[in-house]
């Protein structure tokens, strides 16, 4: 594969991208780059104030950029429903980025609906949003769904047998579960939409300082994060490359897992990456899909559509 950079992104004029977690980090970098290539961007996040600031940042880079904002709290299924309904009724979404996430919550917390917070936000919130915004995706002639996972998906502690961490909670274990769930979900979505124009892809961004790391509250956590920021982690702009490549390259295929090609897969040009062991097992995909529908109360048939 030749070296790819965002300069290789084709013209996106006429396409609309909806990006969760777009108020900072990888999400904002993704929005800024797509707007610079002609796309209209809908920036989704919890805070209208921060979304307004993000939209201003996009327009500062590209004065002619077309931006809209969408208040969306993935840890509250009523917020997910309201936001999805607003988009599903009238919009066409060509590029849907499941990008938002939380990480390293020191104690087990629950969402507004009683779900474990990390998996509830990173996977289940996106599952419910995708299901209910799907009419807008289906209106596109060439839709792509890009879900942002992480290298942590490969960790053994990421097994999905105790999805809600009811038997025991470890902060990074919950994160690893959520990131494995992102992959398993995306591959199952690719299988279920194989006869449609949808391309479902999952990426990992390598290592970057994006805002997720701020949740650790111990002195040791802050020290390790500070050292990692100086020695190991790249920029949010570089970490957005796999998402941008998955969303715009004419050479990708539905069901691909894409990450940086550099040393230890922490940075560099995007390329297909090795899946976590068993993540492409259709049986695991079916189990996670059924559990996601049950836990969220939201049915999702990406071929027949989903009632709002």
C-alpha cells in the first residue's frame, strides 16, 4: 500500500458526515479534515457550548465549511433517541462516525439507564444511536459507518462474557470490553448489510492524547499519562487518519479493521490490521447483537429498518 495522507481524500462535496464526540480530539480532527474536503459535518456531543466552539474551529480552518451541531449524550438512551429522531426524520447521512468514548473510569459507574458506563457509552449508546438514525443512513447511495475501537480490544481482559462487569470491575478491563464490542459489532453489521450499499468499517487510532486519558484521577495515573504524552503518543490529527481513510478511500472493503502501519501500530499510514482473536466469529457477533438489543431495548434490523 502506498503512503496515504489526508491529502489523498477525494472531494466530499455533497456528502454529509455525522461524528459523535466531535467537540475535541479525533472527532474534531476528523470533522476539520472532512470539511476541508467539501463535506458538510454534523458535530455531535453532550455540550452545546463545546459543540459551538468546535464548529467555530472547523470554520476557522475552512471558512466556507458547512456545519451543524447535535446534542447527544450516549450515556442516556432518551437523549440518544431524541438526537437520532431529529436526524432520521429529514437528513441523509453518508458518513456515520461512532467516535465518542470514555476511558479509565476508576470506579464502576452506571449510565442514566443503569448500564455499566464504559460499555454503555462506547458500545451500547452507539448501537442504539445507529439503530435509530438508520433511516438517514439508508437514504445515502453510498453510506459508510466507521466505528473507532482501540488496540485495547486485543487485551485478554476484553472478553465479552461479563459485558456489564457485574462479577467484578476493572477500569481498563471495561474499556477493553467496550473496544472489543466495537469490533464485534461492526463485523456483524458488515455481515448483516452485505447485500446493501453500506460499508461498515472499524478502526483503531494508534496512540494519541485525545481527552480520553483525563479520566484517571490518581497521581500515578497523571504521571504516567504525562510521560506517555511526551514519549509515545501522537497527535489527534494523526490519530484521525484511520477514520478518514476508512470513510473516504475507494479501496476499502466492508468489514475491514484498519489501523496505523507504523512501529507497534501507534502511528503511520493506515492499513488493514490484525483482528483480536475470535472477534470475527459470527456466533459472537450474533450474541453481542442480541445482548445489545436486550440491554438497550432498541431493535435493530439494518436491512428492514428500525422503527423510531
